[in-house]
C-alpha cells in the first residue's frame, strides 16, 4: 500500500489486474466506539450464559469458563471471518477489517491481529495500540501490522448527485486538468452547502469568473456544466 | 501480423500445451514441469496479443480456454482442509518447531534454568520458597497435595473435573497466548513470562518436594506436564521469534519483517494451543484419577514425555 503524500485517510491498493482501488482507513475514535459496543455485547452474552449454565452446577461453571475463553480471544475472529470482516460493533460504525490488498480478512490474519490485541492493550487501555496507530500512517495497531490488515470504512452506496441546472459558460482562459476537476467537484458538492458558503468558496475564483457573490457562484457552476459537455 | 500468420506461427505450441493439459488431466502428473510452465506463459502472452490486435472473438475464446485450464492447474489449492490438518499434525508443526531451533533453545533455557534452579535451591535453602511466593499461596498448595488428604480433594466428582477442564483451558491457553503476544515488545515480554513461569513453578515444585509432599505432587503433574510445559516453551519460542523480527529485521522494513515472521510462527501457535487443550484434558481427567498407583502414573507420564519429545524431534523429518 502506497504511503500517503498528503494528510489523508484515502489509501490506494493495486490489484493484479493493474487497476487501483481506493479504501478509506478508520482512525482510533470510531474503532474505540466499536470496541465498546462489542464489549457490551460480550458482557450481555456472559451474563445470560452464566444464568443459564448455573443450573448445570460445576460442569456448567467449566462450560462458562470455556465460553469466557472463546469470547475473550476469538469473539472478534469469528465475526470478522464469518461476517465479512465486521464484529457487530464495527458493523454499527460502518467499519470493516480488510487485508492490506483490500480483500476480506481471512482466518490466519484475523487470528494474528486478535491475539496481538493483548500486546496492543499494554500498558493500559490500548496505549501501545494507539501509539502504533498514530505512527503507522494507516492507523495500524501492532496486530494490524503483524497480520497485514487494515480497518477501513465499509463502502456505502452513495446516491448520484444531481447537478444544479445552469446555462453552460465557456471559461475565458485554458484550464489545467486539476482546475477543471476542482470546478466539477464544486458543482457536485454545491447541494451540500448553504448559498452563503457556496458564494464564499466561489469568491476564491474571482479571477476566473469575474464576479463575486451569487453571480460568481452561478458562473462557476456554468463553467462546470460546460466542462462536463453540456454545451 | 495477420491472424492467419499468427495462428500458423503458434499452432504448434498450442497443440503441445493441449497435449500437456490432457496428460495432467488424465494421468494426474506433469511430464516436464518446466516445459508446461513455458507453454502456459506463451499461451497467456498469445491471449494478450490476440486481444489487443483484435484477432476475433473465437480465437480469443479458444486461447482463453487454454490459459484458464493452465491457470486452474497451476494455482489450485490442492489440499482440502482435512489433508492440510493431517499434514500439519504429521509433519508441519514439528518442522516449524525445528526450523526455529535457535528460539527454541533460548526459550528452553529461559524457562528451564529458573525452574530447575529453584527446585534444587529450595532443597538446600527451604526458606527461599517464601521469598518468591506469599505464604498463603504456598499453604494453599500444601493443602492440595497433602498426602493425608489424598483422594478427597483430587479425585473429585465428574462435574468438578469438567469444571477444572474449562478452567485449565481458560487459564493456561490465555497465559500462553499472552506469553506469545508479549513477544512483540522486542521479545522482552515473552522473556519475562517464561522466566516468571519458571520461577513460580520451580518454587512450588521445590517447596512441595522439600516438605515431603513429592509422593502426591510428582505423580499428579508428570502426565499433563509433558504437554503443558512443552507448550509454554513453544509459546515463548514463537514470542521470541516475532520479537526478534523487530530487533534484527535483516533486509526488510520492521513492519514487513514482523508481518512475515508472525505468519511463519502461526504454525507453532496453533500447535501449542492444541498441546494445551490436550494437557487440560489430561490434567482434569487423568492426573487426579484416584486409586491409580504412583508407579503407573510415573510410567504413563514418562511415556508421554518421551512421546512429546520424540514427536517434536522426529515427526516429518525427510519430508
């Protein structure tokens, strides 16, 4: 996985077919929240099981300890491998565990990353894990480095944005590819801003649009439409 | 190049590959592996050319079929889960242990030296046990192995044995997993756990022997000890291996070295986990069995030790 040149959580993965795929890695906060949800779920399971197994006497106690063993070490493994990379907690926060190459996590990598959870937990409350995440570049705790895994946001279906309808307008100067893409991105995200914020942003382009405020914003949108081929 | 010319030029190698595939399919073995590979690569290259030169869908499909058949033979995962497990138990696990013998000896010394050292030292200087473990802990141990109480505490009901099985799995496997995982601190964590286990187990064994409870203690532990102590040594071995990858990664980045060495040590991890489950079973259902004379327990225990050691030393050699 290529190191990021800019401060971003977007990582590119190359497939054997020569295509690059992008994944968005997840940081410590959502992962901690997911961990908390999983902890609560485990506690509920333990309480329910201990009540049910209490009827079986000492043998039930033995079964409870076996359950405790499986729960503490293999709860994440079972869910990550059998439920497409996510424990219920991760699922709730839209997270998913992947191999470095973007494929779903398998048994061996998942076992490694969860055995080493103990080392990441040291010296207390995931201190080493947090340090490792902050220094690794892709928010990898030690278990992720050793297992070759990464925790990313699950790709969600995004609705296709409708572009604002404005008459196309030819820019009065040649634009580089990046400048063209910036204009198109401006049009795509126009919907999500208040008109004042949209105008504020397009004011940065006064040199290009020759206008400010709502008029400048409208001209920027027009140029985007022109670049997209609505001529 | 025209399509006709292209076909004329390559038909011979395609036919040769077809014959090779036919051989593999029918006789389940490759005549000349190097030739098979070179023919396969050639077909792949021809396929790519046919695509970019637009020689037509039928030729492309024909070459694609050939390449796909070759691909499926080359990259198939031949072994199913069961044969992989059989191979792992029969050869893979002991081979992994032997391949990493430097870590094995280091871990054996780390654990064995304090273990044997404390047993011997306590015979000479009995008070030493109290400098390692609190008096309450030692008293608890004394009660468990008091020859006067033998048969009452140890040969408990089946229910209680089932409880102890669960407890031993939970406790011992967790200890071993922690010993392994702590190795990531450049090996220091595994080193600490190995020496700590050696000191505590040595102190308890030495103390019980010194006060004359050896006749109940040693027959009890000798059986499951074979799997249990070996598993602890193997956990340290695997932990030292991942730790050393960070100390001396060689021509790799430390992240890469950690990834590769961890992957390589997982065989040992699966192996010692299995050992500990066997040990828990023995400790819960065999070791506390009352009415079995110590001589029998010694004999079975020695046989288990010999079995474990010769398994790790010899299984899968020459494969």
